[in-house]
C-alpha cells in the first residue's frame, strides 16, 4: 500500500461543508458583477488571500462558482 501525501489543494471537500454568510455575500456580489478577479473579491470580503482562495475552492467544489481563465494569444 502506497501512502502518497496529498497537496492541500487536492484534499476532498468535507461533506458537512456549510455556506457561510460571507460566502452568500460573495456570491451575491458575483451575481451583481458577473465577473470579478480574486483580488477584487479579496478586497471586498477577506483580509487574508489564503482564506479567500480556500473559500473559492470550496464554493467551486460545491458547484456554486465557475472558473473562467482567459485565453492568451
């Protein structure tokens, strides 16, 4: 049996994840703005970039966010 360590971003989302009031505020702002960068969302809702990215990953895993990456020509 191989005991491979997972990277932090590869961890599965906890089944008991709850959407917080701050998550709802973030989702409402995104619905209003339609598109925002993580820097913009961080200035509005978070003090620490790591907390922002953790919440964005969780919301994405729940299917509440879609990630758009622009093509570079």
